[in-house]
C-alpha cells in the first residue's frame, strides 16, 4: 500500500497523468454512458409500449421481469412464498365478478396438469438428484 502511495506521489511530482490519456478516458466514459442511457431509454420505452398496449399492471410486470432474471431455484422459492403469503393474508378471498383470481389459478393448474407427461423444467438441484 505504501509503495502505491509513493508511486502516486512520484507521478504527481513528474506532472502526473498525461493530459491526452485523461481526455481519452473521460471521452470514452461519456460515450459509453450516453450509449447505456440510450439503450436504457429504449428498453423503458419497449416496456411502456407493452404495458399500454396490453393493459398490463406495471408493478406486476416489473415483478415478473425481476423473476425472469433469477436463477430457477430462487425464482421457484419466491413464487411459492408469494402465493403462500398472499393466501395467509387472505388476498385470494375477495371475489371479482369480472376476473376472479381463484378461477385464474385453477385454469393455470388445469393447463399444467393437462400437459401430463410432457417434460417440465426442473431446477439444477432437482435435475442432478434425478440423474
């Protein structure tokens, strides 16, 4: 650590970092930041357009987007906990005459069961145990 400090002091005494190198690095950083901002803007616009076109709840979409970035084991654990905790807080008890969440969950369960013997993705831990 002391050696690094001594080298920094010596470099500063000799005029420090070359101005051209400093300008190059600053310019490259600005270019990369601008590119990143542009891509982030495009990604945000794509999400906004999707949400608007399909009347999707923004928080629900962001939640699912976050889940899609997770490792499979972590994603399954999170989904299980969300359903369990929502159930324990009696969030499934209210009946919506137009779109009952219990009927939606039953439909999803029926679809999964209808696949029967169709292969289902297993997480890496389960896959290694089953082999």
